[in-house]
């Protein structure tokens, strides 16, 4: 059976939960309260490439991480733990453990992060956007 976009999103959310991050199915509307750290997975782009036959899909996913409240400097250190290239809380490590995300026709890789730092939304939060490339074979 061919994996769907929803399957890829759910598989990424599952890998995030291994780091202690609660994965949301959608961006929070107004507040995340005491639920930090949280993240949500959004498809940023997708390309259909029939060059190799079939209907492969590839593109970019943005995982928006809301790591900690900006009420003190400890929030910045919490963000650092998730963005680190090693350790139990590392998003990179969690996603690299299984680049197929447990799906038979998917390959993914973390490309990096952007927009790391203070976010004025949701009452002030330390956060970042993690960029993940994916390929779904036909």
C-alpha cells in the first residue's frame, strides 16, 4: 500500500514524540499553555516527478517547534537541546534513526533549521522551524 501525505505527517509526529515533544495535528490557535514543548508538521512544498515512472512525490516539510516559554533564559537552553546534533532530545537524531519513518516507500532527511529564537506569537516562546526533505516513491 502506498503511503499518503497524512501517513508521512503522522510518522514524523511519532518520531518527534520520541524526543519528549508533544506533536500537534495543527498549529495552535492562541495558546499552548503548559503543553510545551510542542511541534506541528506542515508540508511546505511538493513536486510530482514522473521522470522515473510511476507517481513519485518529493518536497519539503517544515516542523515548527515551540520549545519553551520565553519568560526566562532556561527556555533558550531548552530550544538548544532539541536543535543539537546529538543527545536524547535531538530532533536530528530522532529523525535520522529511521529515514524511512517506518513507511515502505518514503525516505526523509533533516536539512537544517531556521527562524530559531524568540517568537512573539502565543505569548512569547523560544522556537524554530526544522526543514525536512522527503521522497515518496510510487
